[in-house]
């Protein structure tokens, strides 16, 4: 058997009368496990920001081509897709000459998505694979996601050659997840979902132990938009605030009152939350400035409320600015809707994880207020995202995402690869 395949089984049998799943092929061998860890560490050492992932794209393309696959770089210049069809390597010569691509209408593809960009923050870990690029780090686990999808693709390609892949799979390596409104929207415009019937993804979760998976049907993340507010007006001496537009007071009132005002204009169950991250105004103690700036994010658990949010925010902020006689300029940057996991796709992930590690390896997870552009794919096709445990078992230090000391237990790569290969084997539509 090919060295990429575990000798566990060579074909997928039907369920027995008792409904018990047989052992599935698609386990990682030790050589491939070591290779994938090295690949992930190389990505970790060379993080690239959104839409600049040229080295990462090239590394993925080279490895997939070495496996006899035909990856295609996306039109925006970074990111790529790669299709794996049943009977890979067994096509007639004319089909191979044409790229060996099965017609789209033959069967809907199951897409496996990994995001490839990094964050503009410094890596503060003391590890041999620490980032070599100042001010950039894979602090959200995208290097793990990418490696998981690559590893799954390498194993599935060998299963396809062995005649053991029942349905076609698309590997999707997406750029710019961290850049609002997310590279997923651009990827959709590039046609990455053409022929796709459903899509799956994982996201690292440092609150879940390695070897485990967090699942939730329905909303699992929040919508996330960005706000930039500029207030302006006549400044002056602090001795005569009545002759000015007191922008410092106006800004202070706006940042405290706008969230409360919005909370009274939406259903409390929508989870709408406006949080400010920056406020800036003035240069000295006795001068009322002519300008104040604020930046923040608006998050929302409910899709229908998110669709109404821009109008609600504009109205609330304009009203408050008017009270303090400030001119207001609001830039509302649309971000991403919530990720809403489709029940059957969530069930597929549960079945796949159960087949690999037993029912006890799956735990329920809550809806978070984090945003994820995987939601744009789910506007077009059904799918689901799972939370991949990356916390070392017994470690309770509480490392979080988007922090310079974030790291992942690399055994999660094996868990993710075998989850995706099982999902591809169990996928029915």
C-alpha cells in the first residue's frame, strides 16, 4: 500500500446490519505526520498577511503537484483550489491530457477549506519555529488549518488512486480571512464554489483539548463589522466650553451611550454589541480640540439583526452627535455574517469524528462573538465549521487566539486530517 495510507483498511464497506461503522481508511502514517508538522512549522516561521500569501501559495502548489494533483491558483494571485476525483490516475489518456477533471455535473464536490493568512502582531513565543518576520505571526492557527487541508488532500489522493474515494473533493486554500469583509467573498467571485455541494472547515480552539472536537448546529460565530467615527466642530479654550463644540465630552458620551442606545433598539436575544477599541482627541489640557476619532467593532449573534445593523448604528450615532452639536462622519465597514452550521453538515462532522475517535471525542460548543468569513460560503452552499481542539491535555494556561504567545498542540493536525478524510469517505450528497 502507498506510504501515505495507513494499513487500517483498503476500502470503505457498507454499514453492517447493526449500524456499526467499520474501521475507515485514511489514517496518517508516521512519515506523513512528521512531514505535515514540518510543513506547519515552516508556515509558522514565514507568516504572510492577507492577499500577500505568495510563498504559502507556492509551497502548497509545489506539494500538491508532487502528489500528482493539479492545483489552480486563484485569480487574485494567492490561494488555490485542487480537485480530487474518484479514480485519480485511472482516467483515459484523453482525460489526463485535459487535466483529468471530471465534469462538474457528475457529482457535487465536498469542499474542505483552509485559510492561509497571518496576523499583523509579533510572535512572542520562545520556540524554534518562531516567526522570522517582525510584526507578523500565525496567532490564529491558520497554519494549522492549512496543513490539515493539505494533509487530508494528500491522503485522499492516494485513496482515490486505490479506488476507495466515493465522491469528489475540492481542497480550498483561501487568502485574506483576516481582512474585512474577508477573502472568502473574493474567492466565491473567483468561482471556488462552482460544482460544490457542501463545504467543511475547522478552526483552532485553545479552550478545547487536543484530540477533541467542538460542534454546534446553527450559529457558531458572530457577525462582525467595523466602525470609524469622526466628530468635528469649533474648538476653543477650556475656560469657555459654552462657546465651542466640546468634542471630548461629545466623544465620551458617544462611546458610552451608543452601545446602550442600540441595546434598547434590538431584541436582546440578538446579542448585538458595539465595542470601541480606539478613541483619540486633543493635544493639551487647556484646549478643546476640533476633531475626535473613534474606532470599534459591532458584533451580532443574529443574522436578521445584522442585516439591519448599519441603519440602526447610523441613526443612533447621528442622534447622539446632534445632541452635542458635533458634525459626524461615520464609515461603516461591512464585515461578515454569522457562521450558521447546517444540521446535516454538522452531523457529518460528528459522524466522522465519532468514527475516528469515538463519541466521547465530540463536545458541544457555544456560539462565540468572534467573526469568521467562512460564513460567506454558507450564503451559497450548506456546510459547517468545527472547533478543533489545540490545547495540550492538562494545560490550563489560557492562551487565546490573536495573542503573540498563541501556539497549538501539533497532534491536532492528525486529528484534523483524519476528521476530514473520514468526512470525505462518509459524505453522501
